[in-house]
């Protein structure tokens, strides 16, 4: 009985690498499935904001559809239906929704 307990204690030690491997695997999987796609999406959003020009149709994150009439450093002035003009932050433009309306067939 005592011998079997001693034998189990010796086998349970293992190397430090074998104990850290599951943790390292979780970190790598988390990076490739969570962090990397988010960084790519953030970079695409920034690139989209830099390429918006006067005359582009956009949709804000609040769902307001408009056409850009003036581009400023941190804001846009958009014209909405009825000829009304709104001043919005550049960060309020939804890239996903704006790309969808520009790709729709007319």
C-alpha cells in the first residue's frame, strides 16, 4: 500500500512544460479567435474612416441615413431626407451598414 502511494507521488510530478502546455494552448487559441480578428476589424474601420469623402452615402450607428456634404477633421456634416443637415462625429459612422447600402443594386 505504501509503495503504491510513493509510486503515484513520483509519477504525478511531471515537467513544468507539460503543466504549462494547456495554458499556453488556451492563450494561443484565444489570440487567434478573439484578439486578432478584433484588431483587423479595428484597422479596417480606421481605414474606412480615412477614405470617406464628400458625396458618400453613410449610415450612423444610430441608424440615420445621409449623404456627406462636408468633411472636417473629426466630424462630418451630412444631409438627410428633407434637406436637413446634421453634424456628426466620424466615430458615429457604421462601417458595416454603410458598406451594405453602397453595395446594393440601384
